[in-house]
């Protein structure tokens, strides 16, 4: 519940709440790909979670060697 409130709940407060939580053409896309599902792990394992990639505005920004030019 906390993860859902932090992600989708925060998006609903933004400028385009009708696109909140959707992954579709035209929707804002800030996301991170993790090496495990944070909902399905215990707290100790959660602390060992690694970020595999990060996208902002639909553009990959991390890791640096895979980042897309602005």
C-alpha cells in the first residue's frame, strides 16, 4: 500500500491525473527497473535492491553508458 500511495498517489496530484499510473503512448514516464519486486520481499532484502535502469520523461538516463541523449 505504501508503494502504491507513493507512486500512483503522487502522480494523481500532478498536472495530468487522468494518466496517473498508466504506461501508454503520451503518458508521462518516469520509472525505475529494479532487480526484484519490492512488494514481494521482506525489509532486509529490500535494502539490497539494485536499480537496473532509470527513465525520466520516457528517456533512459541511467546507467550512464545506456543513457539516451537529450
